[in-house]
C-alpha cells in the first residue's frame, strides 16, 4: 500500500490527512466516503 496526502474540510476547518490505498482513485474514494465528496478539497498526492 501507498500513502496519499490530501486536504479536506472537517468540522468547518481545512486539514491535511493521510490515507493508505493502492492508487489515487482508491484514495479519492476512501476520502469521499469518510468526509463526503464536497469536503475533499485537493486531489490526493502520493507521498511514499
């Protein structure tokens, strides 16, 4: 698995979070499921 970093909106604040996924598409889907599609601010970028 790879690490992906993205900016999301949580409780009215903009925060960076890290998710573990196999691809950018999978990371995006995980973030959308956790925070809601409208709260994912940036496209996930691989960091490791």
